[in-house]
């Protein structure tokens, strides 16, 4: 029988200790192995082995810092919905490859419904977003229609899955 879940496909089964480790790392990736071990009542060696297993299996994809957009002068956030003119594999790949080159685009999702893609874009100002939109995004071949929605306030923003 074929594996059904991503865990089964990766050949890893997660137990409660694994989930405890993931919760801790998700909230503070700077914790040391020793600190994690103490919090989950394991010695450092088995805690380290579990973390390495989770990394190798791809459960832990990477470690990163979350920066404050406003403190970095990225005061404008825009959700831009995009529809492609043509729905072929090549048109989709061309769009994706172009978007991957734009530093202003911090997230991109292939979605269903009235639009094909949803982009989360950050910019310094309305003028800089306008420049990005006119000189970069709208120059991508294959875009049929787009709609920009400006974020007024962030109510909840998290990367926590557990």
C-alpha cells in the first residue's frame, strides 16, 4: 500500500517528544540543544539526534529570523492577485520564474478560484510599489489580469504551525 501522509512518504513517524521539540524550536530557534533537552526531559544526545532526524527528513526546513518590516522601512504590504492569460505549464513556469527574481515578493501562492496566483509584496512606499508594479510585475509576460489590495493593518501574523 502506498504512503498517504507526507510523514509516511518521508519515512518518519513523529511522537510526542518530536512535537515538543518542534514547538520549542518554532517559537525560539535560538534554543540550544541542552536547553531543549532540559525542557523535554531528555539528555542532550537523544535530543540532538531527534533534531538531526527532523532536519534530515525535512520536517525542519530551515532556521530563520523574523524581521520587523516597519523597522526596515517596508511600510507598505500589498496582496496582489494575478490571473494568467494562458493556462499552460510553460506560462505558469515563466510567471513563477519571474516572480522568484523579485525581492519585493515575499510570498507567492498558486491558488484556485478567480485568480491563479496570490503575491504578498512589501515596499517602502506607495511610490515604490507603483514603480515595482509598473516596471517589474506588469512587464512579466502572460499576465492577463491583476488586482492589488493594500493591507491597512496586520491583525495576526505568525509562522507557528504547532
